[in-house]
């Protein structure tokens, strides 16, 4: 038998030439393609002589332009890292407003495995309340996960929170985040928990402002 036709993963007809080789490493089969350049690549590889520069040039000429430029097609299973915009978002915390009446700040976490956020209290009042909620869909209700000091200093094993503090040492609570220079970094693990978005709400006796720096993948 001189050749064996087959269909490749891209549903393109191909042909394996059995005359030129016996399938061993020393005498491999040659894969034939309808694309002359790809056929040349296959022949070069099967002959154990690889010109890397020519190979890369030939292949790149047949890849999508978006892939070559470093961007990925819309349907590619790749999650790009998400970062804070150049101007960090802020949340104005009104004086004496209950945390349950606060609008809060929303962050898109859909598809993320890890989400890390730094929160700076740049205003003149310390916080007296802090809450983390998530939801599974844009039209679903928010579910509060973390609100007490213990939720942050001693999170349970099934908590989405993995770290709460400004160092890698003991966890600290943002529920009483100090005024002006107060800062905390929270790290969330969504490996086994899907969250379309995450909401941060806070309360304070006097007006203050929170500033956020975040990233995730």
C-alpha cells in the first residue's frame, strides 16, 4: 500500500506516504499536506533536518494575526490578567451610614482563580465596619461572606479569603482600618468557587474615602 489518507484535527485532508519510510526514527513516514509550505515543513522535520528560522517563519505566516501579535482569539481558553486602571477607583464612605445601606464598590472577578486587592483609607476617619460579598450572576443577589473581625483574622478553612494584612505574617482585620494611612491587602482564592463579581462595603463615624489597587487572573 503506497499511502494512507486521513483527516487531521482541523478537518483537513492529509496523506501519509508509506513508500518513503517505515515509521521508525531512522526512516520516518512523511506527512503530506495540501499546503506546499506546510508540506515542506513536514518533510524537513521527518528528514531530521530542522531550520528553525525557516520553520518559525513558515508557521507564523499561517497563524492568526491576533495570535502572532500577542493577543488571543475571543474563543481561546485564555484568561488575561486584570489590573486596576491608571487612576485607581475609590469609594466615598458617608458619615454614619449603616453598612447595609452603602452602595459599595464592585469588582469583576468572573473567570478568575486569584484576586488580590490593596485598600487604602485616605480619608480622615477610621472605619467601623467592612464587608465582602460576592454573587454568581449579574442579576443574582449579593451574598455576604466576610464582615466580622474574626472573618479576616481567623478565616475558616472553606473561606474564599486567603490573606488579610499588609505583610505575609498574621492576618489583620479591615473592619477598623485606620484613617489617612490605613492600608490592607486582601487575597481571594476562587479555585473552587465561582464569583461573577465581588463587592466591598464599608462604614465610618465620619466621612472617609477608600482607594483600591487590584489585580487578578
